[in-house]
C-alpha cells in the first residue's frame, strides 16, 4: 500500500508534523541542569536532521523529474496508458490491492505505532564526548593548538608564550606576519584550529546553524575585499597585495608602499618600478585569500564562544594557583558532582502541597512549614503588593530596604509607630494624626507664658498684656 508516491508523500508529511510536535513537547520541559539542557539540544538537533531529510524527499517528489507523480495522479482519474478512460477499473484494482493487503495481515490494528518510540526518544541522553579539560563543554582545550602555535617559528622568541597568554592572542590572527602565514606550519595550524572550534560549537551548541553563519562571513569578507580594492592608498597606508589584481592598480599604490608590501611577503623588494610591478603582479594571491577567509571564520567562532574563552582563562589562572593535591581533589569533586547531578536529574521532585524549597532545592518538611506558619500570607501595599509567607518574614520586612523605600516615597519616616501598617491610606492617615497631635502639643508663648503682678496674681501673657494696656495693673 505504501509503494505509491502519493502514499509516500502523505506519510512524509505526517512524519514531519509528528517530529515538529515532538520538538515542541521536548522544549516545553525546562531542563534541571546544564547537562540536561545539552542533551535536550542534541535531541532537538537530531529531530531537525530527520525533518530535513524528509523535506528533501518531499521536494524530490514534488519536482517530479521522471513524471511518476503526474502519471499516478492521472491513473487515479481513470486514464489508461492508451489514452482512454477506465475510472471503475482503476478503482476496483486499488480496492483489490487493499483487500489483498489486509488478507495477508489480518492481525494488523490501527494504533499509534510511534507513541512508544517517541517517548523513548524524549528520554534518550545522546552521548556527547568532551575531554577532561573541556569540563563537559564549560572550557576550551587548546593545549594542542598552543603547541602548534609555539612551533610556528622556532627563531621568533615572541611566539614562545605561556598557555594563559596564548588564550588572549589566539583569536587575533591579524597580529601574525604575512610571511609566516604563507608557511605550511601556519596553514596546518589554522586548519586544525578551525576544525576544533567547529567541533566544539557542534558539541556545545548543536542548534547553532554554522552553514548560515559561515555564509554570512563569506559575504562580509567579499564586501570588505571589494572595498579595499576601491580605496585610495596614501603613502602612509599599510597595503595588502591580496586586494590588487592588475599592474595599473599597483602603479597607483606607489613605489615605497609596494616595496614594504613585498618585503612583508618575503619577496624581492629592489629593482626598477617595472620589476617591482612584475614581481607583485606575478604572485598568486588565491592562497592568501583562502587563509584570510579561514581567519575570518575563526574570529567569528571566537566571538560566538567569547564567554567560554573568558571562563577558560579564569579556570587556567585558578589552576595555576593550586597545588598538585588540591588539583587532584578538585578532579575527584568534579566527578562526584557529575554523578550527583545525574542522580538528581533522575529523581523528580514531588511537591503536591506547593511547599517552599530549602537551600538544597527540595521542599521543606511539612512540620517545619506549620511551625513557622508559612501557610499564612501577608500582603503589603507599601512594598508594591508583595506577599510574605509566615508571621516572622512579615515582621522582619518592616526593617528591610523595600519597605523603607516605600515609606520614603510616601514622605513618611519608617518608625515603630508604623509597624503592622501595610495600607498606604492607613499610613497617610496615621501620619496626619501624628502631625496634628504635634501641633497641639507645640509651645505657644501667648498661652503658656505666665506673668505675675505686684499683688502676686498670675496671668498668661495675653491677659497680662491686655490688663497692663488698660491700666488695671
């Protein structure tokens, strides 16, 4: 039954939709650790590869170079090979084929044959191999590249640098002389470096589309090359002969700049202008352009792995301060941590009561939950409607920065008078009441200053002033 092209087309479309749903189902599960996320990305990458394979098959069917699909559709319409029409004959032939199929397979049932395999695929952990130095994708292992870099030029002492220093300079190929780039050792070094970085990215970030990334790098490199070919070179410019292809362009460069460029390539830089132009124009710069393109790809990968490179530098600097015993102990701790992490991933946390988690990431005991009264929730409008679980956390929050900032925005001092006050309106009303009480208790000289006359009578200031003005005292 599945031999027909239309049936193959239908099954391929069904497979693509099933795999797309499988990707969505896998990505809905949040990984519990970095290792789980890495395995998830590799699973998704494999499913995407299967989708790509199926879509390529569909494209071949729809292009129909051999007209097989067209003939099959025509046969469904009842057309015969002689050009006539036999609709019912083709129908009964198809019906006979279906009956023959079920006669030979009487026990075949209609059920989802992919359900079990899909569940198995979602639980699969792809085997991703990292070296011990790479730390399961956290760091780069460039020791072999460092040895190749040191041996590029045995006469150049500047290349004999430590591994920690090499991590700062390996992503800057423009600092290497053009003469050295033409050597066999540098080409092999660049080839191995680019291959390692591509392999590392494919292992650590399997969902990264490197083909599209490199296509963009090649486009940018060609645009830069065209821009350099069309530039006006002054006598102070440091030129690159890769971007000049004709003698007329070399004449515009100037004699001195041309001599400097030839000397940088290790070529003869003496003689007449015609000889210089001949030497420069006779060079095949295809190899240099290929090297420049590979360097651009390497720099782009280094930009993509910038965080990993920084973490590698910190790890190397930290290991340089450790003794041998401390370093061995750290390796053992890393192995134990990997085992514990894998065990934790297998155990699903069961928390039906939605209990708070402790420092170990697991729910706290229920008796401790009841003891601290964490079932009670208190909301504070002054803190932006934040919720505090438990009486203790609620009382402590009045001294915290969040509540103090909220009171400061209201223009109210955060004193003990405002403890247990969580509503903005209540806080403002209490502050106004306190201000009014302060006004009542404020010192008033007319009412509280006292004066005594000659007879010993005591009056307040206002009464004494009135009597004195009237001459009664």
